[in-house]
C-alpha cells in the first residue's frame, strides 16, 4: 500500500528539480561575485575560477558600480567592484582595477552615477574578446544585460 507521504514525496522531487538553482532570485541568473571570478595571485598569475568557467554562457547577476563611460555614446560600460572616479581606461596602470567586467546592455541604457550600486544580469562570456567598434579588449563580459540601481 502506498501511503500519503510516499505520494507527496514522489511529487516533491520533480517540482524541486524544476526550480532554477539559486532560489527566488534565480530569474536574474546565478549570483556571481567579484571574489568568484579568478583564482591565483597577481595579474599574470590569475586565472578564471572553476565557478566562472562553470557559469560561462549562462545568465548571471553581479553587483557592482558603473565606471564612468569611455565616451558618452558608448554601447557598453564597465562594472567595477568599488566605485571609481575616473574611466578605468584613463587611469595609470598602477590604478587599473583587476576586477572589472565589461557590460553590453541588451538595449540602449542610461548611465547612472558611479557611486550608486547596481545589480547587472546578463549572459557571462569568458575569454579574450576585442570589441570591433572601440578596439577595447576584455576577458569577461555580460552580454544582453539589464541592470537596476539599488539606491
């Protein structure tokens, strides 16, 4: 005889399996933190972490700050861990942030002040890429991205 618990338990497994990983916020994608991006020390010794490789090609959400744009009509912006006052490309190499991600919004986006934290969701692309319009090189990108200010 099959009891009520066995029936309910049998139904719960397929329902739980259908839920996206990450719970309620998973509609925005798996959460990825700047601390998750690389392993190793120094710029030359850093490599993509297993977590970054695992999420490549998937939708992720990251929290950070929008760096001042390279130019007003730029089709992308740079997400940084901490607010930066200058465009990262205008800094000396001593000030270059090692934890940046290039963001390509899915549609035209207005820029927000660099002191306002934002959540960005997009498809994570991993590996070298040269933007054909700007010539800018990147290692990590969020494409087809959307963001929202947190303040």
